[in-house]
C-alpha cells in the first residue's frame, strides 16, 4: 500500500492498489462476515466459488436480465452444480442482496477513509467525487447490475438500494452544507445540488463509453464533475435553500 493516504486518489492505479477493489476481494469480505458459504470451512475455496457465482450472475444479468436468469443457468455458467450453488445462496434474491449489501459497505468504507482528517469542504468534495468515480470504475459491473436490476428486487431489497443511493447523497449534502457554513459555497439548495451531483456520478458507470469517446477517463471525468458542481455551488443569485 502507498505510505500516505493523500496519495491514494492521485491516480486510478494508486487507488486500486490501495483499496483492492475487485470481485475476489469483495467476495472474501462476504465470506468473512459469514453471509455466504454455510458449512464450507475453507475460506479460500468459498471465496473462489462465490466469486465465480457473482461474476457469472453479472454476465448473465447483463446479457439477458436478472429476472430471466435461472439458477440452473447460473450454476452452469459458474461451473458449479446446482447443489453446490445452494451452498452459497438460497435463491436469486439472496444473491442480489449479497451484492447490494457489499456494495453499500464498500462505498461507505472507501469514502469514509478518503475523507478522514480532511476539514476543508472544497477538498472534501473533490476527494469524495474522485473516490466515488474510482470505486464505480473498478466495480462497474456491480454498480451497473444494481442500477439496472433494482426494479426486480424484493420490496425490502429495493428499499435498501434506495437507502444506499441516499447514503452517498447524504455525504455530499453534508459536505456542501459545511461549505455553505464556512462561506465557501453560496446558499443553494444542498439536497438539490447533491442529487444533481449523484446523477452525474451515475452517468459515469452507466454510459462510460460515451465519455470515453469524448476523451475522458475516470480521473478526468471526476475532475470535470468537480468543476461543474463547484461552478453551481459558487454561483451567486441561485435561490437559497428553504429551511
């Protein structure tokens, strides 16, 4: 790992090296928390098999949709037997919930770590944006799956997906309000600004090829979004937020 945390968001490669964001690492966390692989004592085997299941589910969902995917197809695509599949998940809903919960934990952990010990609101906002873009870049298939398949989830899982989205918006909203308190930002409606910011961040992993065609990589997109939201937040004359 890099020695200084302030260097971790300088480039996507540095960020990836420090936070180890990939399917195998996330599945290892799921197994470690005891959320999958009941009765399987070898954590390396459990992590490897769960990674195969998740990767296969993401591929199938992207190709034909999660709702149309059957567990038999998932077992075949992952290289496990149907019985072996049931050692890790009860059904498709439980798999979707595992993916969703781990994404929530990961994004919250990374953003919290990125912002630790930073007090300047403008620096906090820039780093929060960059860490969000980098996280979704490295885990694009996971985030794309959750966005596209949320309407197929159970009502409970849909509620958790909404809470996940609002959670990151709240982080941005709190930073913006702190900036308003310090005088760095104008008195714009902070929840509206956070919602606009979230939409721009989602556009990266939903329509990444469009931005690539315009010559933007993850870092330059994060910097572009930061410039755009900063321009909005520092523009005078926008109606202030109603308490």
